[in-house]
């Protein structure tokens, strides 16, 4: 169960979808520019973290194999 939650939380595609959704909310006037920028910044940081984690995890697995 815990593993599933992590996959949901740290799924790059889900984060990218949230970034797109945030953009649409801003474009349709549902959120302010400030809210848009704040959310975008948080999501971009989360995406960078996930991508770095995946790279490190992949590297670690390669080290174990070789």
C-alpha cells in the first residue's frame, strides 16, 4: 500500500499533468497569477526531485548488477 502511494505521489507523468492543469486554471481565470506561479514553482521542484531520484535509483541498480 505504501509503495502504491509513493508511485502516485512521485509519478512524473502525474506531476506534468498537474502542471498542465495549473496552466489551464490560470488561462481560464480560475486562479490568480500569484497562485499559478506558486503552484507551478512547487510542481517544477517536485518534478526535478522525482527525475533526479529516478536517475539515482537507476544508477544504483546498475551498480548492483555490474
